């Protein structure tokens, strides 16, 4: 169970729900039924062993989130899948009814792999050393998703697109179920787009000229964002995608939203190891753009 605020909503709810369903429990400390429902939800989360994640939002403290979801009474639970709310229920349901609700939406139980540790990377090491270590990690454990993500990411950062595609090939079928692999695919697609675009010379000026004529030319804005991704101009790409999201949150089957999440995944450095009970600090730029994203999505 995770306590969610506006600051971590995008990461813990929107992004997380792209790969694992997230059940939000809107509650308040003074609410009697909330106090009876909470332990039942936590018991069910344990029993379902990773089939969904439970998060709690204090509706008094996080009124913007409660308003965004149209919460009229508490407790109210909302199920998020693929970054969107798909269903919900109000009131303190018994355990059996909660399981019936979940079973309508959740995939069947499967044996879940053990949680992988982030690869311990030295950010000051030369790129060649980082790539060599990650190649060794992937060779030792081809199913290590974190190591493979970091390997492909480092190869792309250093311009080795062909090597990145070879390293990515064994998991390409997982892009529909693994958010970070989907993010890598979107980055590689952007690189291919920029390489084959007839506007490769003077592209930015051409994009800007068309946008100046029509600020709602979302296709041009999106293409500019992809071109900026290929150039590794991350915050510029995010700014362009935000311009689309502020005007149309679900444009082109959520292409802008999913690409924004992809850029955040790519920008975020691997979490360093910390002592038990401590939380690794967030990258300040990523944290800022997560907050901006949540503010736009919930407006």
C-alpha cells in the first residue's frame, strides 16, 4: 500500500498502471467506513500477490485529486489500467464483493518473477565501461529487465542505434505489457523518424513556422517532439508534448501522453542503492516535469 499525493501521482498511479492495475482508495482519517475498508483492501492486495497495486489518497489533503476523479463520498475506490480509470465502487464492500470487482478486470494469476534490483551503475564511469558492465549483466541473466533497459538506453545515448536494436530485439514483443520497453521503442521510432524525415535539415524552423500559423497543429507539434527526442533534447520535447496535452489530453489515441511518459522514463537515472528504510532521491528535473504532467492531466 502506498500513500499518494499530487507530487507522486503520475509516477505511482498513471505510469504504474501502464503495466500493473492500480486500485486507488480515496479515504479520510475521520471516515468510519474507510477505517473498516482499509484493512480489507490491504488483505486482498496481499492475497492477489502482485496482480494489482493498492494506493491510498487522503481526499481531505488531496482535494485536487479528489475533484479530478469526481469523488462525492468516501470511501470510493477507482481502478486504473493503462493510465486511465476503468471502473470503481463506493462504500465499504465486504471482501468477497471486492474480489468479484477485481476479478472482472484483472488478468488471471500467474507466477510472478522475483523483483529485480536496479543495476548498480557508476554515473561517472566512461560510457564504454557502463555498456560493458550492462552487457555482462544481460548475458548473465537475459530476463533481467532493468539491466536490458539500461543497456539499450546507454547504447542509444551514445549513438549506437544498431547495437541498441540488436539488444532490444529479444524483448520487442513485450512493449505492449512493459512500460519502459515501450518507452525505448518510442525513442527508437523517433530516431528513425528523424533520420528519414525529408526535413532533417532546418527541421526545427520548419516545425516552428507551421506551429506559428496554427497552434493546434498537433501533428506538427508531435513530429517536432519526436525530432527533439532523437536529438536528446528531453525537456524541449516534454514542453512540446505538454502543449498538446494542455489542449487535448487524449490526442491521437494518447500518443502525446504515452510519449511524454516515455521521455520521463528515458531521462530518469538509475536509482542508486541506499540503506534499508531510505528512499533514493528523485532527479529534480524529472520530478518537476512529473508535477507539470499531473497538473495538466488532472486539470
